[in-house]
C-alpha cells in the first residue's frame, strides 16, 4: 500500500513538472519580492477610437517595463483592435560584451526601456471594432515564449468595451451577471489559461465620444465581468485606478468602433421564481416571504405608483406565447402584492416577452441557448411608474 501511494505521489509530481516545463510562467508575485526571477510582461495596448489617450508615462507601466528588462526577462506587445495581433516579442539578456560592466549594463537597460516606450507610442488600431478577449488570448500565447519560471504579468491599457468576438457588449452584457458571463465564455472554451498570471488593467471604461459615457454602475459591472473572466481560469485580476490623459482622441483617425448603448439602470428585480413556461410560483411560501417587505414599502407610500414588468427568455416560446406568459407572471406578482394589502390602484402590470429594454442576448452565434443568461431574462421587475424608464415603456405600449 505504501509503495502504491509513493508511486502515485511520484506520478503527480512528474505530471506537475511537465505542466510547468511547458509554460513560461511560474507563480506570480510582486517583482520587487523576487529579484532573481525573470519578469515577463505582455502589454495589451488599446489605442483606438472611443478611448481617451493612453497614459504611457504612468508609474505602473514604467515599473514593470523596467523590471522586465533589469531581470533579463521578456516583453511582448499586443495591439488591441478588431483583429488583435502580437506586435513584437523580445527577451532582454545582458549583451556578452557588457557582462561584468555594471555601468554599460545600466546604459543598455535604460536604452531598452526607452525603445519599448517608443514602440508603445507607435501602436494604433488597424482593424475596425474591438475584441479585447482575443487580445488577451494573444497575450497569454506570447508569454509561452518567456524564460522558464518567469513571473508573468499582462498589463492591459484598454477600455474593455468589446464590440465583436465572443464578448460583444452590444448584446446588453453590461447589465449581465458577471459570473454568468464568465461561465458562458468558459463553456465555449473562449477564455485563455490565466493560471500563474496576474492581469493589471488600466483605463477600463475610460471612453470618449462618440461612445456614450458609462455610468459608475456600468463601469463597476464591466470591471466585475473582466475580473470574473480572468479568475475563471486561475488568474489574478488587479483593476487599476490610474487616470488616463484627459485629452480626447479624434475618432476619425482610427478604424470605426460600434457604439455600445448603455442599458437603462436596472429596475428592482424581484427574486421570484416560476415554474418553466408557467405563471405558477416554484415555492409560494418563499415568494410571499420575498414580497412581504416589498408590499410593506408600497403601503407605507400610499401616493406612489408602481409598474410591474414581466419578461421571458428568447427561447421560451413564440412571440405571442412569451408576451402572454410574461404578462401573466407580472399579474401573478401583482395579485400576491394585493393579497398582502397593497391597493390594486397603485400597481400596473404588463408583459414585454423578450423585448424588455434590459433583455440580455441569451443565444450564441449558432442560435444555441445560453441557460445561465436566459435565467436572467425570466423575471418580473418593479419600478416607479413615474421614472423615465417606466414612462418610456408605457408610451411604447400605448398607455
């Protein structure tokens, strides 16, 4: 038995060795703490339309470029646009003629750092749209060329507001649950292996005209989505707050990028679950417990008016069925609130099927249902009837 356990331990150790031997990245750590290990960085540069100018002089960037060069590490540069590509890769060994001459080594390293910064200023989008996820895939691939046991980082300078590829934020993903997005992409095998890599992201959400400015809530969810994606395959995510250069770029100088219309501020999502393709609650007792404090709040504000809006997934049935189902679910919640003492004249219930303004695209490019996203569309929302969103919905319904 002991021999069997010993053989298994040897087998696992051997497997771990081979996994590490085919990767340039060791355990991530602060470069100041691992002076003897080479630092490898992949720089993902999003110099494109709808983004504020990149702050290429920020201390984080300067520090990591310097560390990569002084540890005889590795630097790759990736252009983030609609068709991301690896712009350059380079190792930084000490030239043989300079070895042993500390002054010459420092001069060579300083010149190398200046060369890298000069190269970064040349990076500009060539292809329309923006596919940041593909750029990250390119970054991970480039790090496989780094010296063995390197401490690996990806430094991203980009808005993160992708408009093409596997993660297209035009599909209302800005309002989606971050973990659901990460799960969806992982199921599609669209996320690179971030294991052993720390991703430091700067200027996320720093957009400019013609892209509408994102609200703080949208930026927060954008950050949460990218963090969930990076962590899904074992990476570490550090979203930096270093500000961009505040001067705007001339969008006409770059290939075009589609506008991502920020979704409306989400109304109150009622945590009420229904049976599939039915307006019956899964658990009526739990539903009443959920809706009781909602009813108490409405009763405490007798002059308030409220709109209940039901919505469905795109795959729940044909359009007429979905419209009827979503309306019936909204009325089921309305009836429960009335049974809890809410005056009926304070509540209006309608159904929008899969046409709610906050609807999140729940099918992939081949038309296959993404269940984790679809579940976020099968819901009843509550909003103040005098809010701008509610008034717009009622106008569209002819009410």
